[in-house]
C-alpha cells in the first residue's frame, strides 16, 4: 500500500462546496517556534499525521522567514496537529513577506 493512499485531503466547506482559497496560518509550537504555512486538513486514522503544511517557513527574529524544517527540500510536509500549541492568522506584514517568498 502506498503511504499516500492512507490520507484524504479535506477541502470542502460546510456547504459541501470545494474551497479553492489557500488557508495561510501561523502555527505556534510548544517549544516557542512560529511557523507560517498554507495548511490543509487531512482525514487520517488515529495517530497518523492530520495536517499538510505547504511551503512552511519559520518566522525568525525581525520577521525573517526561512524554510521549515531546516535542510529540507520538500515543499509539503505532514504533521500531527497535536504538536501545535495554537494556530492563528498572520499579521499583514508577515503574510505579505510569505506570499512574496512562496510565489516568487
């Protein structure tokens, strides 16, 4: 079985319509690290990753953005949301930097 077959991307609104708009959020991890990313919810079995982070970037000092995880060439990574302390909307400044960086 292909590992990717175990996941289903959840991309519908409450009305059942397809959501084409990107959801970009800042994730605060328990260790105090902030990551901005496009986030997609994934329907997965218990204990499996349930979020896809697309083009994730660490928000460093002074708003500097760098790839997350470091030394990784992937644009998409799977994570479990239980690793997140909270998720919130980015500031306009950080969102603008992120969009410029990822649409390059």
